[in-house]
C-alpha cells in the first residue's frame, strides 16, 4: 500500500518536532543548572541510603571535549558511581555551554556543578618574561616534545599544581578523584576508594607511575634541592625520596605518579608545606620557561612531605589514558570483574616506575638526603 505525500510529510514533521523538543530540553536543563556556587553544600543534595565520604569527582575540560567527557563519565558511572552518586565538579577557563551542561547532566543521577576558573589562576602571569618563555616553547617544539609549544598546556599544569583545590566549588570537599576526558576504567569496583583512603590513613593514590620527559624539567630538581635546604622542617620522616631519586637526592630519576588519575586528600595540597613549595617553584618560572608538569610537582611533594605508607597504589583499578594503561592481574583485581588484558599493561615495561616504587616500599630505612645543595 502506498503512503501519500501528505502522510510522509506529517511523519517527517513529527519526528523533527520531537527531536527539536529533545534538544531544547537538553539546552534548557543545562541552562537551569547554575555554574556559580550557592550557599547549599553539594553534599546536602545527596540522599542518605549509601554512606558517602566528603569527596567529589573533578574534571577539568573544555566545551570541545564534550564527547570525551561523556565517554569518561559513562564509564566511571557504570563501574562505580551509579551506586555511590558522588557529585561531579566540572571546571573550565571559559563558561560551559548549555549543550555541554545538558548532555553531561543526562549521564548521572548525582549532583553536577559547573565552575569557571578565575582568569588570574589560568593565564600566564605578567611577570613571566614572554621572550624567554617563547624561546622555550620553540626549543621544545624543535625537540618534538609533546605539548612543547603549547601555552594552554602550561596554564593547565600550573593550575593543577597550585590552584584547582582552592576553587569555591571544591572548598567544602576533602578528597577528590581526578577524571580526564577520554579515559577508561576497566574493572567493576566493589568498594569505595574514598572510604579505603580514609580508613587506612592514605593521602595520595595512583594507578600508573612512569618517567617524565627530562627535557621538560631540566632545572626542577635544582629548585627542589634548594627548597629542601631552605625548608628542612617540611621533609617527612620515612619519606619516599628513594622513589624519585636513585642516589640519595643528588639527582631526580624522573619517576612520577601519572596525575591524570589521582585520588587524594586536598588538605595536603592546602597545607603550609605544599603551599610554600608551590609558591617557591612558581617563582622560578619553570612552568613557562621549561614545561614543568603537575605530575612531577605533585609526585615530588607527596614523596618528600608524606611518610611512604600514606601513598597508595590502586592496583585493583584498571585504567587507561592515551596509550598507557594499568590492567590488574587476577590476584590484583581483588575479585572484581575486569575487561582488559593483563598482557597490555605498562607496569613491567621499561616506561614504568612501578619497580622503583615497590623497591622503595621494601626498604624500611628512612631515606637520607645526602646533598641538599642546589648544585
């Protein structure tokens, strides 16, 4: 039986109308969620059926990264957060679009809040010598260093090193789980990592540890040694110096925790020790004159200012970012179901610092800094 032209036109019109209403709903939903922080703590918006810690999931993202954000959210919600409904906090140096907010809100039943990064915490400081910074960007680009010529990447590294934990949306929280666009979580999580951290007095948790690119941190360790000599009171007993230095502190071995995955206590970043450390490093200009990353900055601080037992390797959390992934063995997975293959893991490749980390844990002696001089 043939369908008349009028009927076909009506059907097409009805479908387009429904699609238009759906899109308008998404935009409206995004627009109704305000990006500014209200007086009501986010934690009060949650129900009381499951115990939740004072914690949040944090994503730093741009509007253009929406597809990768949705992928990461959907993955982590399925693996973990659909049970606990920890709130999400999104940060951006530009206002999030209503489309971004509306589509993100469809991915979770947990509270979602959107925040704008203050300009002064994101842009290159006025006191930085732009000529010197430009020369560095050009040099690293010539050396084919990833993000070598990127100013925005340097802004991001500096923000994550010294500012994100001061954002008004994060002030009420103690712990955070850092989530990036386009990451994967391979294992169902049968417990709450935040609760684990608190119960076991842990401060910093990671899944992947690897070597930094030496060309990006040529003077970082000299600055760290200068800091240690000036502020010895901040160096913890039984610290993890052995993880980041193979010669008692004379040189940096480039090992760091890959900070695109972090589950950590923000009060550590807010402490006098870390704040003094960040301000000391920031004054050196290395975020722009070289390409200091938040990963080595966080890692060095955690290794020096914390006792080693307050660092935790989440061996049971399967995780992938870019080309690197950690996939638990059957013993490491703690009985959780994982969708990755153990043979495809970075842990025991030449890029991984996990052997150094495990060797450090086996050494019960307190590391001694043999040489605190800056050179």
